[in-house]
């Protein structure tokens, strides 16, 4: 399971140097570093795999907690490493930012869609339909009312490694079929890529949206990559000192 952290040069931690973004705004740079456990499950295909991955990640991660300002758990699940890190003394004492790509994508989706719209998730194996649906309800704290904003989860039947090892046309077909099933639930304004292995697959998701809804409506659907959403939130949280 990969995890990314970021170090802020500037702001409340001092330091120097700036970068200029595409809008001409000057910002302190955020170098990113990446970590993958030296051992552990090849692919996190259920909640037991997620728990097992913590055993392999945490001992090494604890050596780096003092060196970085923000941490992103790049596994699309209600991953136990997120609350474990949030509760760690080094994180709390340093007011360091921690999130997961699941949490970041849900929060981002709710902010970018219209109040009358819903967001949904496209994920891998069928087991994730129940796991992620329950995770959304728990994260939102809405119980039976979650359906007002959450359209549900549709899956491809592939696991994370299959997304890159299976024949590309098979992956494309399964991804697009899952997206179309989700869109048929009506008023879906955002689709979350429900696996870190889906990074870069937004183009085929967009194709499915256009095929199902037509060009105008299909291009209006927001596609949320949890890794991108997580990095954006971490940088904002660290820069703001939240």
C-alpha cells in the first residue's frame, strides 16, 4: 500500500523559496515523498488485507513522522492507518495533517456538486460495494439519510492488480459498464475513482459519461481522483495551519 507525505518549506515552519503556479500566484513549494511497505499484501482486496497492511507499514512510518508535515494514505478504503496516524503522539503534537484518498474524495465530491446532486464510487471487486457503502455512511454520520447525497458503489469485478495486468480492452469495458450503471441511478454529479490503481483512468470514465448522458451532460459530471484530492487537501491544510 503506497503512502505519500509532504514537507512544507515556508509558512509556519519557516524556510524559503517560492514557486509560481499557472495563475501567477507565489507559493512555498511542497516536495512530496513516497513510501511503500517493504512487505505486505500485494493488493488490498478486503478489510483483512487493510488491517494486515498496517502491520507492515506502521513500524517504518513511525521513523518518518517527525520529518514531514502531511500524510496521505493511498488506499481507497476506510483504512485503519488513517485514524492510527491521527492518534499518534507525533502527529498530534505537531498538528500534522493526515487523510486518506477515500476521505478526501468524498469530502471533495460533496463540495463540488450541487445540493440536489449525488456522488458515487466506481471500485474494483464486488466485496467493495458493501464495504465502501458502509464506510460512506460512517464517514458522513448520516445513517439512512446517506442516500440523499450518495448514489452508491458500482464495481468492475477486477482487483487492483488486474487494472494494469488484465487486457486493456477488458479493463476499459468493465470500467465503462460500472460507470454507466452508476449514472443510471440519476442525479450523479460526481464519480470517485474507488481505487488508487485507477489513477489516470479518468479519460475512460469521461467516455462512459458522454456515451450514457450525451456530450453536454456527460462532460458536466465531475471525476474525482482521490490521490489528487488528497494532495490538494493536505497542501491546503498544511499551508493554512489547520
